[in-house]
C-alpha cells in the first residue's frame, strides 16, 4: 500500500512539474496566440477599391489579426493594393522582401505575432536599428525592441504576443508618422526648405523669381533661375501607408 501510494505521489508530482513548466514557458513567450475563427476576406479583386477600404475599416473590429490579414494589409499599404491572390503567394513574396524569416511556416489563420509584424515594419520603414539589428538583421526580437524604443509599438509588447486589429492599425499609423518625419529630416539635412507656403508664394528665405540661386538647377552663383522652375518638393516617402489607413 505504501509503495503504491508513493508511486502515485511521484506520478502526481511529476505531472504537476510538467504542467508548471509548460505554463512558465507560455508566460515567458507572452500571451498565447489563437486561431482567428472569422478572418476577413482577402481574396477580393485587385481593382475592387470598395472592398479594399471595407477590409481596412473592418480590421479594427478583429480581436486578433491573422497572418493572412496582416500580410494582406501590409501589401495593401506598401503597394497600394495586394496583387497576391493566396496566402502562400503572400508568404513567398514577404520572404523575398525579407519581411519574414526564411523558415517562416505559420498557418494563415494563426494570429500574427508582434515579432512578425515588427520585422516586416522594420524592413518596410528602413529602420536600421541598434548594434544587434545591424549585425544580425531584422530578427523579430530585436526589431520589436527597436520599434518599442521608437514608440511605434507599446513598450510592454512581447515577441509572441498577438495584436488586435485596432492596435494593428495604430501601429501602422505610427510607422507612417515615423517615415514622414525621417523623410523631412533628410530633406532638411540637404538644405531643402520643407516649410511650404501658399500657392504662388516663395518660402521664407528663398530667392525671388529671377534672382541668383545656387541650390536650384542651373543656379550657380551669378545665374538666374527662369520663371516656372520647379521648386524642390517632398519626395514620396517609403510606405506605409497609401491608401491612408483609418486611424483608430
């Protein structure tokens, strides 16, 4: 009786230890990712702009964004439309662009992890990151840390944590803001006036029409700028997003 009882206690103790270990690993990896039971339609026609806008406007209602929905949204933002027709095509193209790691093989309806999203955005927004990202590339973990440091994702995000549709769009909006700010910084560093002004007005400090300028084409010192010469304009920044992502 005692031996049987002892064995039973040992068995129960081992089972409890295994359960606690599994629970600890789950907690260490962040919130468990689930299967998205009712994913949005991503197979609408490329030219169907109404369906595209309906998709973007429906995304905030998703409790979790699936891998297929997330990649479809990223391609829609990066290319203005998603020309891939299937999830397998999206994964293959995302790997080609280095948005996904080479061995990525998650199913379409599994909730997208924040690490996966962070890697794609780091590449899409041309975020070089710190030492580890420069050495190892846009590894999910380091990409997420960099985006958190930039305020694009929340600071308490973990690599395997899923993301809701509302927060997904919020992250895309912040990524857009980052890209635009960086574009303006680059232009200012090049001496380009990005303050704008009313149509027909010259930006403050710019040469008047017909006056010498060394910053415009043919504007070497002593030369005049012909009327109608195009002024430097803000180049199209790397996307996201176009079309505009609805803000949460």
